[in-house]
C-alpha cells in the first residue's frame, strides 16, 4: 500500500499539469453563457459529443499512457478495450464531464482523471476549467482544492441538509426529510461529488447508469475528505468491471451515511 501511495505521489505533479493542459484545450471551444463553438454530433443513444471531447480525450490518452505505459485505459470517448480487465493499473477518464453544461456555456463541467490500482482509485483529479478550480486526492494523503485541504460538511443531522442531485431522487429523500435544501443543479457528476467533498453541499445523489469515468476520481477525493460514496445497499462502487455501469449512489459525510441510507430506503 505504501508503495502504491509513493508511486502516485510521484505522478501527481505530472498528471496535474496534463489535466490542466487538457482543460485548456476544452476552453478553446467553450463560450461562457453562450453555445460552444465546437462541432456537435450525437452518439448512439442520443447523447451529445463535441470535437472538444474528442480532442481532450486524444490528448489525455497519449500523455497519460506515456506516464504509466503498463496501465489500461477506460474513457467515455474511447472504444472499450477489454485488455484493461487484465491490468492492475488503469486510467479512468472523462474528457468533459457535463457535456450538456459545456455546450450551453454553463461553468459546471469538468475534466476527470483517475488512476486505479487493483480496482481502487489511488489518484484522482476533478478539474473545472471554467471555474479555474482543481480538486485532487491521493490515497492516504488527503484531498485538496487548489492547495487547500478539503473536509466534508460538519452537519450532524439530516434536518436542513443541502442535497444536490436529480429531482426525482431528491424528492424520494425529501419524503422522509421534508426540510431539505436544494442548491442549484450541478450537472457534472464528478463536480457534484467534489463539492460534497469540500462541504459546499452536504450530500449528493447520483442516478443509476453513472459510469466509472463519471465517479472514480471524485470517489477518491470524497473518501480522502471524510465522506463515503456508496450504493443504497451501503456497498462501495467497484471499478474496472466488464460493464462499468453503476446503480444509484449517495455521496455523503461518513457520519451521516447510515441515516441518509435509512431515510432513502425507508429502513429507519
């Protein structure tokens, strides 16, 4: 475990710089408050993708693969390569998390980069270029935002909790906790979880069908800040499986995790 931490620590400055460069590529096509200048098309299933997504993905694949040549690769914008399943180390990347926000000129999108070791994130970065904000964590070394240590909310009860997430999911929780607060929507899942890690919101909810690339980096950041990301059964996400899809998830300070799960599932 110590060897893994030492290895990721040597990587962090380089990966941080690479991620910042990737964000600069995305910013070339981003227009604050306006539609992107990038070409747009639809993937199978109808979700949008832009030339910015592809440019950032290509850049990250080349540069990150150079830093850890033996690592596998899993990204939203790259055809899946099953060889990753046999690798101990795997890069998990979302070149632009929150593409629809990016398209519309909203600032709440991010570049998410995680390195797995034996299925666990050991290095994670969530960079929000339009905000100029970088969240990062290394296993066992804490979580940070632009050099400042992160800590989850100090809330001790569900009453009055600020909860970010999709309306139907928050509605279910509100049925058990009627005085919830609802902050403005955070379309990037990685950024939503990172904001729980910094205590900007008390808890975050994630609909089913999130993928490894949406959550792996932010999962480590949240954990290192004193939080938990889990399914409604309380189990932590598992990464680098043949199908990188996840069930409904909650992101919450560790002290509130049992109470929040009980409220959502009706087992309190």
